[in-house]
């Protein structure tokens, strides 16, 4: 079937992995079966490599000192190296070692989605979305001359959209307690993060953006100024009382800017 003028063809695939759902939405002429096979195989390899539930995963073997990091899969060193950078950039509010156990899983999903998008680019796709559990890496456009549009849902009512961010080559990630409860630890204070209901961060690369969202949630209300200082990033904070505040970068799109 021929695509309608001004509308890109679509190839959509859904994959269950890492305990969540990944969706791949390609807006370029196909076929894309081989590329999707490569991407889904990569996601499952990453899941097996970084799993904290499989005693035989390379991450768990490194934890138990049964495997030297230098002898492990290169992706393990790559992710841990990025984690060290992010710990410095966030002043310790993003950490993979709080509590004494090496655990980079807070970074792995965003990193994997970003890498999956890179694999699609290498296969020739210039316009696509890769969504991993609600965090997305967007490439190119949704349609000719049409930027991608991502709705930011309320942490109190998932059917209510608080803001819409639009852009090309964009990454969007949200951290909060809406789906998994108080699971985010403030590693600086050593206790569950409090003070915010959710944080959404936008930028270019989902690995970093996802970690920034986690760190900002751990920081609490003071995260707004920190996000404002991060080049190429914007953010929306939702407070427990339902009020909101956003960085100036998000406000440029006509979205919430300041807490009432």
C-alpha cells in the first residue's frame, strides 16, 4: 500500500524485555525486519549481561569477583564508565554503588534504548522512536516537517497530560513514584527520595537524560536550578501538592515554567 502524501510509512514492533515493554516505531520506507531483529537481540543481550536476577550474568560475576572487568563484555565497562561520569556530574545524586553493591541497572535501560536507536540509524533509519518503559529516544521527525510530540502525564492521574514537548532528535525520561512507589534512593542522604512527585527531563541522549531524571528526583525541589545549569537539557518538576515548575528551556514551548 502506498503511503499517503505527507505521511510517513510506519513499522511498529513491541518487545518484552528487562521487565518492561519496549516499542520500536520506524517512520521510513521498509522493510525493517532484519534491523528490528538486530535491535531486539541487542536488548536481550543487554538484559542478560546486566541482570541482577541471574546469578550467572556478567554483572553478578564481576560483583562476586569471579570475573575481572577487563575480561567482561566491553558494554559492561562502557556503562560503568558512563556511570562514573554521571556520578560526578550529579554530585553523587546518581550512583551505581550506594549500599555497597555494584548496580548500574538505573542506567542500563536508558543506555540500551539510546544504543537501540543508534543501531536503527546504522541500518539506515533516520526517523524513528524507541520507547523503553515510557522513556524515549526519538530520531528525525514523526512525519515530513512534523516534530515528534511527547506528552508528560500527571503522576497522580496517568490519563491527564500536563505538558507536551516537541522536537527532533530528542530524548525524554521521567522519574517518580507513580508506578513503582518510593523506589528511588537519595544516595547522598541515604534514604528514600522525598520532596517531588515526578521529574521529566529532555535532552539529546537518553542514557544521560534518564540518569539526570533519577538524580533530579533524588535532589528534590533544589533540582530545578541544577537542571537549568545542564547544557541542552530542560525539565519539569511536579510537587506532591500538584503544583509544577519547569526550566526556561521547557517554558519556551509554552509549557509550565514556574511554581505558583
